[in-house]
């Protein structure tokens, strides 16, 4: 038996804390969702994300979304990116290749723009939920000055509790396989020096959200 197995066995055999407490009742959302129709979720997410300092652009079709992303990348010749199979935008890879835009090696801190999809977009708070794993490096959303996040209409959910409930209903297998889950609520900011807010110190100073579907 290894040292690790010995420690884990001791922990499993230990008396469980709070074993006599009754199970928790129904959960009360931290931020009440209200209307959860697709149009309401879209409007609420947009409002909440913009209050956080994100820029939200509604793109009715893939061509409009790709053109907008090209404008955001500008004259840059390389970006950090998730594998494009995880970005819900058909034709994006071909468009980037035609424009001579390469996908830089993960962790290249010299690149200005990072491109990702999302695993969920939380309407209640305007937050983006990103899970890292194979083909979905964390650096694409954390290192560059500008983070472009592509959000499909069906990835809008009312709140974090709804997303977690869906993971539990699916058996948590996919959640357990993830390397990391982060919530991104606007651009990076800090105010730990003289209480003055500074953007982009510990991550992107701009978050550009490309929201697919009709606005």
C-alpha cells in the first residue's frame, strides 16, 4: 500500500462530520432568475455582462460573427485559442487560415488576443463559465490582453445553480473529468494599491462576448 492510499483509507474510515444533520431542503438561488424564456435570458445576460465591463455583440449568423472576430483580431498574425471544435462557429478555422492568422502555442504570453468558447453563460450575473481540459487551455482566456468568448444561444442558463443541477442530473462524470472550472465576470481588475481600480493586471483588460443568434 502506498502512502497516498494509506492516508486516503484513514480519511475514509474517520467519523464523518455533521452526520446527524438532516439533508438540505430546496435551494434558494443567490440571484432570483425571474423570467427564464430564451429572449429574457439573452436580455438579462447582456445587461449583466455589460455592467461588469464586457462588450456584448449580438451576431445573427456565423458570417457576421466571423467578420466581427476578424475585426477584433485586427492586424495580429497569431492568437491563443481553444481547439476550434470547442468554439461553436462553423467556418471560423477556414476564415482565420485565409486571413493568415495562426494559432499560437499554448502559453505564448506575447499574443494579444485569446479566443474561446464557453461551457455556459449565466444570465443572472453575466458571468462566463469555462471548463479547461484537452483542447481547452486555460491560457487562452487568462493570458492575452483581449479575451473573445463565443457564446451559442443554447449555452445561456439562468444561473450557476441551474448549471450545477444539470451536471448532477448527468451523473457528474463529465464534471469530474474537467481539469478546472472558472467563472469570468468581466475584465481582470484590482484595487489593492491606493484603492484605485486598474484593469488588466492579472488577466485580460477587455472581454469581448460574441453572442450568436438573433438579439
